[in-house]
């Protein structure tokens, strides 16, 4: 949290005498920008925060029912994704709510039930749990329990997730698997500005309620040439970012960039050819793309920041072994956060970093 | 116990004078069926034939109890608390120490020495006033902006600084972000970031104390922003219905990050919810340490007899929300001035002590210098200490480490054996603390 916001607010000149030992390890990955454009036309350099801002701006402009709200959203939100939108669209469309996540989620469900488009911001994914009941028991089940008479598909819940270098227990979590377990919710994680804009616009237009998890370390560190026009990216579709024929590497969010780097190291150091897939959509997930790849490579590594046990990697592994059993050359490997809360000073040991992933690739190939 | 309660029952009558009575003047006329109330089990209320909606103007605003004026002068001598000189000095010294700690640790975050910090400026009076009025054995559940309570309870600057650095001297083993202090020994439950979660927990702890007949009271601090969470409502309702020995202490500092109270709630603040929930309630000037002291002292007398109390301490968050925040994005610097000058809690307390002949400019300078040195020395030591052994990452998840964690520990051990040059192992202890 503080790193990102600090960059924005950094008091020039105040930083001095940095003790070598106490320099914080802030980045465990190298950002790999997208080269391909999703649509033709003019582009603009944006970081992920600006791309999300742009998607919400487009929505507020084109959809008069759309509203954007959450804790501190009025002044732009603590990560500034809503910056300038209140000035542009007014206080009745972009506003602060009282500090209450269950209220934010329930309010959003109500808006959507009544025909409005609701974009709700939860300040940190770690604080989405007071809203768990509203999301899992209400948003997820509204259509089913009413026989299709009511739904809240017009609800999108945005929440910053993932490691930032110093977030500790409650500013680092990746709760995608909790929500993937609740039939009726769609769960999406972008890997950078281009995917964030396209996927967020898809979520907003989607006929089901969506949980849109934004890896917060990318807000400012990820820059790409983003189309200025509106575009969507399909929900439920993964992207193959690098082709290879010996190991399939699967991730989402920040971890995609770790695997892209690892794929290059594996190539350079051991001549191993890795295919890298960004799942993008956790629920529903793209079984076809994933299984086709694993059938080709015969080996699979899944990596995520969330803990191992019941992480979404477990779901992928179970389906992959079912669908690709006779093609597998080695057991499916998972490199994840450990089965412990996310720790502050031990973050470098907790993350599924490049070295742990690289070692897993070696083991897969040597099996 | 019985005697204590008798005494405080008399004080209760006194307290009623300071609590504003709910005025019934705007209520519609009543029709009493033979003088008795309606028989509904849900409320004891009379009938009426008139529809009259009540609103936030139906009641007078709850007044703010204060002892000192802005010049540190006692307004009504009968309200001057009977506090011995050592305690008064200890209260004020704690305020100075807290200010110095905030100043230096805030700056150290700016220099990249610690990852995060939150200052307490403007709320020092709430901290020392309440801590001095409580018994050290009373359990405290805090939010995060109550470092003065911890200092007053005897946690050392060194202990707090070690937590901020997350070194091996930190009792929480570097697992939490800075300012998430806790001390079993000093009866302060370790702070957790998710807001308001501590509130129903505090009520549960109070219930356990009541059943144990321990005579201990629980105090739970929370912000006016946190008071909007569902857990806050649960806490009020549980405290009242289960008659718990608890003081629910709201720090109303005007902001929840950027959100002003005008967008946080309507009606007469957090205190107005107290009587509605059946809680004894008082609103107090949080910039006046003596007023806070009196209010908490009386609240404790009620709470120890299983009468739960809600206190709303009014103050102003003088600093940025945290080192991640720049409050100039949502408030003017002019607005802040008043609270660093005539409404400064430390200044009021200092003027009061000077008036009593207990404090001088010379003492002030000395105390500031000493307070500063204590922090700098603690930082220099903390910086030299290593972080705990990395294996602490996997301890304390469960009481006994289950097989899956043992397996994960072994995996990481062999990984580090192979890849040690890629990990900052030199910053961490080689061996696990056996103590
Ligand atoms: C459940 C939850 N939601 C959101 C947050 C993020 N957050 C941290 S502090 C804060 C504001 C709290 O304001 P208040 O309770 O008034 O306390 P103050 O900071 O003013 O002391 C917010 C929104 C959180 N920590 N927990
Ligand atoms: Mg506040």
C-alpha cells in the first residue's frame, strides 16, 4: 500500500541516509508489457491505475445509470483509480460510502437489482470479507433463487489484491479462490493496463456479478500503450503469451510476469521451451486453451501468490490431470504462497518467486 | 464488590447530570390505556393517536464534557480531578514521548527505514486520559492510533520501535506491518488491521471477565469511521444485552482517511447511538486529558458493575492518515491549525501543569530532548538487530505444526540450500529464537 501511494505523494528531498540493510525489497518481478493491441486505433501510454480510470470514465460517460462508489472513492480512492471522476460526473454518481464493506456490496446488489450499473470499490481485497455474505449468498445466488426473475449482473466489485513488498497480513492477500468457489460469481484478474481496461469493461457489461481483482503493485509500475477507444476482452478466455513445447506455465495477475521471466531464464540457461498462459479469468476458466497446451507439452506448472491448500491451482491441477492424464510426462507442479498468513518481513521467502518456479521447471523436465 | 457497586450507583446519579437527558418535549401526546403501557413485548411505550416522525433535531445534541478551557484553566473547580502530581507528570511526559516518537518514526518511514507509520497527533489527550483512569489489569483492544495508551502502560519506546522494524525483538516476530503492537504482559491485545473486528471481540472478553468475577474491565478503542462497520453495531448490541463490563471508546477525529464525518454518518455522532442501544453514554472533549480521565474513571465504575458504557471522545486527526496518505488532497492546511494551537491536547495539559507550578520551560526542553534521544537510541539499536529466522514465517499458524507445513518448511529449506545467494538471508537470524 504505502509504496504505491508513496510514489505519488513522495515528498521530494525527504529521502536521505538510506541504510543499506533496511532498503526494502519492493519488487519480485519484471513487468512485461503487451506488444499486441486488442483493437486498431489511437493509443496512449497509461499505467494500470489510469487504464482502470479510463474504463470507468467510458462507462460513466456512456451509461447514465452507472455509479461508482466505495470508501474514499470521492477523492479518487486510496489508489487514485477514480481520480477526477467525481469532478467530471458529479457527487451523485461517484461518491464516498460509509466505512462498511457489507454495506457497499449490499448497496451494489440493490442498485443492480433496480436496473442500475454498479461499480463498487473495496479498498483492499483483504477487507472484502465483511462483504462475503452479500457476495456469496446474495449476489451469487440472486438469479438462481428467483428462477431468473431477478439478478444483479450489473454489479462489478473491484478490489486491489496481491503482494506489494511490505503489505503484511492484511494488505497482500489474493482471495480469488474463495469467490471462485461460489457458483454464480465471475472472478477476473488483469495482468496490466491493456487487460485491465478490456476486462473491466467486460465485467461491467457482463450479465453476471463480477469480482475484479486488481494486483495493486501494477497500478503504477505497469505501463503500456492502451487504446483510447472502448474495447472488451472476453471473460472465460485465457491468453497464450509465449509459445513453447516442453512445459506449460500458468498464472494470473502479477505472477504472469514472474513466469514470463522464468520462461526466458529456462530457455537461456537450460534450453527448455516453456509456454506461458495468463488465465485472466479464474471463474469461468479456459479449460480448452489450458488443456490443449498441456497435451502438447506434457508438463505443467501452476503458480499463484495465494496459499497452496485449496488455491485455484488445485482446481486447475485436478481438471488437467483428468483431461490430459495420458499426455503427462510428470506430475503437475504447483508453486504458491505457503499455507500461512501473508507475513510482513518474510515476504521474500513467502512468494512463489522466480527461483522457486525455476526449480520446479527443472524438476518437471528431469522427472 | 457489592460495596463498590453501591458507591458507583450514587455516582451514577451524578453521571446522569453530565449525560444529556433525552428530551421528550417533541414527542406526541400519549394515550395511556388505564395508565399502563401497550403490551407488545418489543418495547415499553405508550399509545398515541398522532403520527409524528422523530428526526435528528428531535433531541438536543449531546454536550461535550470538558474540564479545562483552551488555556489549561479548570472551568468548574468541582470537576478538577484528584490526581497526584506524579501521575499528572507521567501523563504529560507520555504525551511528549509520543510526539517525539511520532515525529521520528514518521520521518524514518520517509527515509525508507521502516515500511509504514501512523501518527497520533491530536489524540494524545484521549490516550493518556483514558490509560491513567484504567487499572493496568484491564484489557485493552485497540485500533491502531492509540500508541499513547501503550506507552502509558509501560511499553517501552524500544519495544514499539522493534515492532516497527520487525526485527527479532518484536514479540510478533516481524509478521505484521508497523504500528500493529500488542503486549500480553501489559494487557493489550495485538492490533489487527481489519477495522472494527476488535469490537465484538472486546465485548466477548468483557463477558468472560464478568463470569470469572475478576473485577477487570475491557476498554475497546475504535474510530468514528470503524463505527460504521457491522461489527460496531454488533458490539453495541451485545454489550448492552449481555451486560458486559466494557468501555467502548470512540475516537472521533473527524476523518476516516479522506472521508469526513459528514459523509460517514448523519445524526448526532456516534454517541447518539449509545442510548438507542441501551448503553450508558457520554461525550467528552478528547483534547482535554483531564476530561477524558474523569469520564473514563466514572465509566469504569459503571462498567465494573456490568453496566456497559459508550464514550465518544471528540478530537481532530492532525496528521495525515498514514505515511501512505497526503491529506492536502482533501482538506486545507488552515483547517488543521486550530488543532495544533489553541485546541492542542498537549498544550492544554502543559498550561494546566504550569499553572499548578509543576512544569517549566526548562523541564519542557529537557523532556523533549530526552524523548527524542530515547527514540533515536531505540532506532539505532533496532536497525542493528536482525529480522527473525525465516522459519518464523511458518510457526504459530497452528499450535502444532501440521504435516503439510512441516513438508513446506522442508521444501523451503532445501530450496534455500540451493539458491541461497538469491535471498537476503544475511538480514535474518541464522537460527530460530529458542526463547
Ligand atoms: C475492514 C476494513 N476496511 C477498510 C480498511 C482500510 N482503512 C484503514 S484505516 C481506515 C479509516 C479508519 O478511520 P477511523 O475508524 O475513523 O480511524 P482513524 O484513522 O481516523 O483513527 C480505513 C478505511 C480496513 N483497515 N479495514
Ligand atoms: Mg477517524
